[in-house]
């Protein structure tokens, strides 16, 4: 059996569903999403859901700012709040990183982002009991916070279906289809059927490289292990901002039940994994490191204990920024390699992809679509922050 569609989206995670909704919202009437398992069952469900605009690359900061505004109005736009809680976001740096912090905040303010510096007394009010003496400077985004990637993806799906988007779960793509001219024209499914499409959009996270390889397209994406640890400090943590601790190279978030989610911001020695086969538990060495960092940053926790851990995978590119645009093979469009940025920019990703496919350009404020082109790696022109943080890798 063969089916046809104008737009075939491979991957029913957050990005694929955001793209599907955005295409339909722009008037596309023939969109099909195929997901090998259930919606948002891949790395979407492992996202820590941090919402921040603090990036050094202006296009990423602008995309995040667009996302903040969508999340903040999600209940009105989608009839679903997407789990977003505007608790605020703080980034703190040591003495070596004051200059890049100042430069990045100025850039973000020029983009219209609501961010400013705060002093130690203000931070102590936002998060009582936090050790602050090794922070040389702090910047605060009051409109940042936490969201829920699974809820967000499902909200996009729910909004897309009434607009005519077809979504199929338990539908595995085994290979992309390519004709003798090199044009990608569809996908072969595990049940032996085919879907032919005018454009195939691969939004399959760390599985994108394997799909690209079926048509000879080298998608430079690896699955980088991300270990997260949950800590019960002995009593529920009151509402506090998300903290990006670039002095200790960790980030801390308050979970809805008052526990602390601790994530790693040190990417000096990345570990790459098979996204289908890995241990879903943090290593003992990582847990010990988290304990040491938390003892330093939160020295007055009443009765701390580890309550759990889990492991996900970032779909990383060589410059830790996404690929969004046409591939070298005609008919194949890539939206992958989000490198830990995907949740917060997902509304902008959907709009950017729809704009590029329907108009060939975008009107997203502050966003240069060419920043995310596939060819930048061959051109030796990676997308990097003009003002990087020492020790913090490229996830900024």
C-alpha cells in the first residue's frame, strides 16, 4: 500500500508536533506525523523543561523569547497551559565570566528580552538559604521558569488535529525513499507500506542521523548522555527561580512536589550513547558529584537525600546548536540537533519551519534562519556565542 501527503513529519516528539501545528495554523491542509512509539515518548519526556532566554547566539535568544510569550499565553491560545510556571530564571557566574555575562545581557535587552542584573541581597530574597559568595554577578529573567515538554507536545497535537493534521503512532519509519535524481520522496514503514510526500521533515532527535544515512545524508547529530538527579532536601522547597549556576556548573530547578532537580552544566567530557540502549539511572560518580555541589550551594538543607535519578540524551551537533533547514538531498528538510535547547524554543521552531517551507524566509523577530543551515559545518562556520562562558561548554 502507498499513501501520499504533502508534508510528512518523521518524529512525533515536541518539535515534530510543534511543526505540524504551525504548518496547519499557516493553512497547510495535508500534513501527516508518524511516530514509531507513542507521542512524546522519546527524549521529549526526559526534558527538564527549563525556560530561559539566556543565550549568547542572538537567534537562539530571540527564539526563546518568542517561546516565553507563547508559553505565557498558552491557556488562551491552546486551551491548555502546557504546564508552564513563570517562576523566573537566574544565571550566576564567577569572576572569570562577568564580562561575557554583561555582554550577553546587553544583547538580550536589545532584543527586547526582559532581563536585568540583580545583586546578592535580591537573590537571597528570591532563594533563601542559597550560598552566594562565589557568584560575582547575577542576571534575572522574571518571565523565565519551568514547563513540561510532554504536556506541551500533547497540546500541540491536540491543537493540530482539528486543523486536519493526521497523527499516527506505532508507525516506524525504516528508511527514507530516494529516486534516481537524489530527491527524497517519502518513507518506507516497518509494516511494508510506503508514504510518498512532497516534503519529508525529519524531526527525530538523536535518531535523525540513522534516518539520514538511508539516503546518503550525513546528519551530524550524536546522542549525548544527560544524567539528572532528584533530591528531597528534607522539606518541600518553596517556589524559587530556576538557577543556572555557572560557578558550580550545574542547574537547579524546583519540581512541582518541592524536590530539587539537579542537572549538569559541565560538558567538557561528553559521553555518547545509543539512544535505544542505555541505563536509565545516574552513575554513582555523578550522584556523588551532585551531592558535593549541593552541599556547597545549599548548605542548610534540613535532611537531604537522593530520591531518584534518570537519564536522557541531548541530540547534539558539533556546535551544540540545531540544524533547521533543507538537507543536501532535495525534498528532505531537517529539524534536529537541538542540543538541550529544544523545549524552550519549540514554538519558534514550529513557526520557523512553517515559514521556510511556505515562504522560503521567516519574519520571526531577531532570528536569522541561515544561522541554522546544514552547510555551516562544511563551511567551517559554526554557530557560536560571541561571548562564551569559560568552563560552560557550548550550551549557551
